[in-house]
C-alpha cells in the first residue's frame, strides 16, 4: 500500500461519516467511488513525485476537515464543535439540528 492511500481513504470515510452519521443526510454513493478512484490516482502520482503526492494527500484531508462539501452540511470540524458544545451527546443533527426538530 502506498503512503497516500491512508489519507485519501480517511478523507472519504470522514466525508461519509460526517454526512450520514453526524448530519442525518442520505448516503451519497459518489463519495466512495470517487475515494477509490482518488486512491488509485494518488498511488500512481506517488510513483512520479512521492513527496509531493503525500503532501497533497494530507492537504486534501486537512481541507475536507475544515470545509463544507455541501452547503447545507457543516464541515467535520463544525460538527465536532457542535457536538462538544452540546455536552458530547444527543446524537446527530450537527449544527442544523435537524434531528431535534419535530
């Protein structure tokens, strides 16, 4: 396994978990497909420029942590801060609080 596979797979897993588990959005099957293709692409890029590919893979992970992939879904950091502010419990809903609405 190449050194870029871990950060890219973690990026995809984080995106899926943030959208489906923490914010009650339906599963977007494009994310796992794109993650697999990105892992293959980064593995190939690592053969051409090993250090740059690894830096770019970790940069991708950091970007996904801090930015929204969909306008109505908070970033993973926003979701974590919302969870922390609620006292570390209460289930999903994220910042939007959709799971608590009646």
